[in-house]
C-alpha cells in the first residue's frame, strides 16, 4: 500500500515559528485528499494543512504545541490506491 507524507510547507511569510495548533483528524481515521488534517498557528494566522492523498492517517509525528520546520514530515497517510 502506498504511503504519502504530509509535509510542512514553506509559508513564505514573516512570523514567529509555526506550531501545531490542533489535529483535526485522529490517527487511524480515514481522510480524503484535500481535506484539512491539521491546523498550524503562524503568528496570529491559523492555517489548515490538507491531506496529500485519500486513505488512513497511520502516523502523526508531531504533537500539539510543537514548533515546526519547513520540509518536516508531520504525518503519514496510507492509501489503497495503486500508484502505477
């Protein structure tokens, strides 16, 4: 089964270090590509990060309140889709 990583994007804005605000989906839950999985707090802005694929959220690698770096893997989603 293919695995897809949810990666912290470069926000391109000047702000304090972004942090995990809230997980919107629990580990083991199904997600749909494009649906919000995680809220990130960047200064006064809250940004929703979408699922990169449809499947099951099998790993969350950061906790609420944890500072984030661009390019960091935040979660892993496993899908039934065939990549070929």
